[in-house]
C-alpha cells in the first residue's frame, strides 16, 4: 500500500514543532534536560495512538530515551528494530539563514537543527506508526522503536541502556535500521542519478586530548616556545600529514564496484577494475571531504583551549583531535601513527574515547533486512552497500543482531552533507513526507509472507 495521497497525519508540521524544541547535547551529562522532557511530552501529545494502543508498550529508559515494543500478532516472526535520536548538536544563530530552532519554512525547505540529524527519523517513525494504527493496522512481526536522547554525546545513557535492557530480556533482532547514510544525488562525482547507499558498517572513532604545559610568565619577556606554540605545531603536523590512503581495503571497494555501471564511460570501466585503478581513483575521491572520509581515517581538530589574558603566557594549552577510523584500521594503529607524527614528548596524549570500526552486516540476498530494503526502495532508487562515515547509536546493539543497517531515505545533494552538524541544516517538506511514506511501507513490508525474488545485480533494480 503506497501513499500517493498524503493524509494529514503524514505531513510535516509535527516535525516542525519538534525542531523548535532545543534538545541540545553539549557533552555527556550536559544536556538540555528541560527540552528532553518537553520532547517526551510532545510525542505523547501528537502520537496518541502510539501511546495508547494495547499491543504497544512504551518505556522511558535512562530518564529521557524511549523504547516502544510493538507486539506483532505472529510470535514466530523474529522482531526487528527502528532506531533514531531526539538530541541534536549545538547551533549558534550565526551563519544560518533562519534561526536553528525556528523551523522556518522557505521555498519548500524546513530549516533547523535536527531536520536531517535526526528528528526527521524520530518523528517520521512515530508518525508512520500513528497513521498505521489509525488505519487499524496490526503488525504481524513484532518490532522495537528506540528514540535515544544522547546519541550525539556517545549514547551511553540512552541508546546503550535500551540495548542492554533488550539484551537482558533475551531479545534477538532480525535486523536494525538506524540513521547514517542516505540517497545521494550529485554527491559522488560522475554519477548523475540518485543512489541509495545503505551503510553496512560504521567507521571507528578515536578522540584524543592533547596537553602541553610550560612555565607561565609575563608576555613582555616570552620564552622561545610557549605551550600554545608547541601544541599548535603538533596539531598542524597532524593536519598536514593525513592518515594513509586505504581505499580498496574496506567495503568501499564493493560499493564502487556495485556503482560502476552508474558511471559514464570511461569511469564505468575504471570503477569495474579497481584492483588496478584504486590508487588513481582514491586521489580523485579524496579531494572532497565526504569522499576523503571514504578513503582514509580522517583527522579533525575540533577543540583548542589556551590563555586567559593578552599579557600572560599561559601554563596550559589543550586541544582535542577526533579521528574516524577506516574499516581497514584499528584504534591502536591510529594511535601509533599519531605519536610518530607529533614526535614531541612535551605533548601529553590521552585517549578520551575510542572504539574500532563496526562489524560488516550481511549483504546477501537472503538477509531479511536487505530483502525489505530492496522491496521498499526498489521502484525508486538503485541501492548499494556503503560505510557510515559518522557514528550512530546502532553500534551499541551488536549483541542483539549482526544485521545493522544505516540508512535514511532522504535525498542529500552535494551541499547537504556539510549541513549535518553545520549551518542551515534543512529538509524539504516533500522529502520528509517521502521518508514517512518509506517507513509506512517498510513496516508493512516486514509483514509480507513472500518477498519478491532478489535481482541479480543492483543496477537491475
Ligand atoms: C565518494 C563519496 C561518498 C560519500 C558518502 C557520504 C555519505 C554521507 C551521508 C550521510 C551523512 C552521514 C551522517 C552520519 C550520521 C552521523 C550521526 C552523528 O552525528 N553521530 C555522532 C555520534 C557522536 S558519539 C560518537 C558522530 O559524531 O558521528
Ligand atoms: Zn545522528
Ligand atoms: Zn549527529
């Protein structure tokens, strides 16, 4: 059942009102809890059927996160899970066309923090379910919905607690769908038509704190080197010496091979023969930030702190560097390279957070999740497997399933990727309604007895 005519329950105003609630997460334990509470009240108000249907249980986990258990009518079918988060990264008004929590609509776009990451999924999932319930739909297959409250600051108190609760209950999932990729339109140079990339793994992460201590003193008689100068030099070395190219050593190889037929001649031949051309291809792809993130472990200098007054030499300078680890590398190896690159004992290096790249989810035609996604997006976009360049709450669920997929059915154009965590994050009203439609259909497709026979290759879809 496709939604050609949108019902009022599927339209965007519910997302707009959710965007206006500033559920900002600054650091772990530094969350706008007033807004998180308001968000909880808001979803109860606008999704009454979700909260009152007798076969749906809702629980508040870790004070602000939500877990919904939708009891299907057939207990023989293995459940699945839809995951999203309500928290957002901070946004200052500077640089935005409209204030980031205004949800202003302009030329068909809703502007605001969380429109892509990730209130579009949180509200979209609940909105699709609310609509199904109002049509008296009772799912056959049970499923869980997790709406985390601290994904942007690690997910340890929200998403992870949900995962632990389900694990303690002995739950096993047939698959899990989270944010983390999208339908790319003009993002990959050389491909004209939109492609739906479903991320089957997720990069690892390493955040380091760098500290330099030196003697404080009067700025009128400065030493040759200060804590700021030493630290700045170390940071600059890290930025000027990117991590090695690893293109072709992870699932991105498969992704580009799958995509080969979407490229025009001669790129299609080149992409089909990456065993030979990957050194050249990686040099082309790395020129843009999103492409670079596919090619290597990325290095991002994100925090720099030092000094209190213009005429005081500071004792302490500290900074943070955030690495996103390519699937072919591990934390330990990245740390070794960092130490060699900095090569200065005066720079104290401490690990703030670290985890290796996530396991690769099944991508064969037999995997239920794959069949469902094929079915749900088949008529609209070709799809291929990919890597999620950011991190998601789904990484806390590896004990519940090996089939974790990261995909938002939202069209991302070339300039959209930088809007995520950046200025002018936005979603078109049309795209949001399509996302709800996708979720509405996906829930129903999970109940189909026999899914269509898989196609042999992705470009046939
Ligand atoms: C050849 C070019 C290919 C380019 C592919 C780019 C695909 C981009 C598609 C979507 C954007 C990625 C969004 C990732 C979602 C990340 C969610 C998030 O922000 N998570 C936080 C978690 C912090 S706790 C570790 C994060 O910082 O990653
Ligand atoms: Zn997110
Ligand atoms: Zn994010």
